[in-house]
C-alpha cells in the first residue's frame, strides 16, 4: 500500500523542518514541499505554519496526523492478520544489496537458504545506492535490502546485522606518528594529514560517502582537496596508487588485488565503525523465511569480516 505521503507528514512534524525531514527521508526538499502542498491543496487547509522557526503543526495538521496514525495502525494490524493467515512461506523473496556486497555475501547466503528453504527462490537485485534501496523497500519492490547509510529513513524498519570497522587507506606512512604506525590506529592528531593531501570519497548517495563526511565533521578536518568517485573499488585503487587517502569498510581490505600495497589504519579509539542493517517496509511483520534470511545474513557478514 502507498502511504508515502503519511510518512512524509509525520517526519516533518517530528523534525519540525522540511530540510531535516528531506534528509531523513532521502528525498529532495523541493519534492517534499511539492507533495505537502498537493496534500494541503486537496484538503483546503494548511498543515504546517511555515512562518515560525522551527515550524509548527496547525490545528488542521494535528487533526490530519491523528487520523493518519489511525490509518497506519489499521494497516499494520491488517498486514499482521494476513501474515498470520499465510501458513505457507513465500515462494519468492526479493532481496536488494549494493553491487560491492554481491560477490562477498550472495553465494554463501543463497547456498544456506537453499538448504533450509529449497522451494523458496531468492531473487537478488544488485543495483542501487542506499537511497534507491530504501525507496524500493518502502514501495514494495524489494522485500528486504542491505543498508549501510548512517541515516535510516522513517519509511523503513530494520534488523541489525553487525558492525564493521571503517578503515583509512594511505599510500604511505609519511606524516603518521610512530605510535600510530606501530598500533595501526590513527588518533585525531594523525588525521591532520588529510589537511595536507587529497581525500577520495564516495558521493553522498552512498553510505560510505556519508560516513566519510561525518568523520570529517567529527574531527573538524577540511582536506586539502576532495575527489568524488562512484564506487569503493575506485576509491581503494586510487588510494593504493598514491592519488590520495580514502576510507573503506574492513571487509574490503583484502577484496581486490592491488599493484602497490597501501597502509591500512583503524580510525580513533574506540575505532570508527559503521552498522550494517537489513531494512524492510515499516509497519510490516517479517515472515519466518525473512527472519531466516536476516539470521543467515548476520552469520555470513560475521564470517566475511573475520576472513
């Protein structure tokens, strides 16, 4: 069922900001404003008082929110009832994951699923950034999807799969303290090297791209220059070739063959990590098959990190 507009209104009311809600929902602010304006035009009433900062919900808006919560609760109850009625597992499950994760996790996941549910076909969509995967889960195109962005949109629920270290890739140890070289851990002082070199990072549509920008904000670092790339492999290879510094998840350290071996460091103490979760449409109850997929994904992810 399509309840995008309900989720949009609830997010704006909760965050008291169109821009913050747009960021959380992974949509553009102009698009969000257009959707809300269309709803207000249809209702003939304003839902938000935009003249105030932060914005407030109007009386009409409060009434609208009260009823859409009832609708969403009713939909959740209905879906729970239907799930309980369906005694047989789904014959097909559509799973989304970013292309870099496919060769690492798909073969063992499919193999284990086939042993437990031989009659269930696991279809995998290996295309799309985190924002695209979240959108497809919310609109029902995907049943489940791996998700690594630090911001989980309110249109989906999630199951925690595990955490993995975020690793800094450097072409040399120049400018790194002897203690950092010995321990393999970059402390805040060591990270100042980014002010003197190029920093390679993924675009903001990728989870690792957002993690990179958060790291820079956390340590108050402005790199000498930044160079955006579209994929982890490109960032990894460029850093190894001496083009600049980059960050990658720990599962990528031994993923590809490089002409020159770079230096890998953990970041900070405790070390910087990212969470990997499995997302599914908000308000929906996972089937036993889907719960099994999540459990197997936890196992496979743990094994991929410990290799």
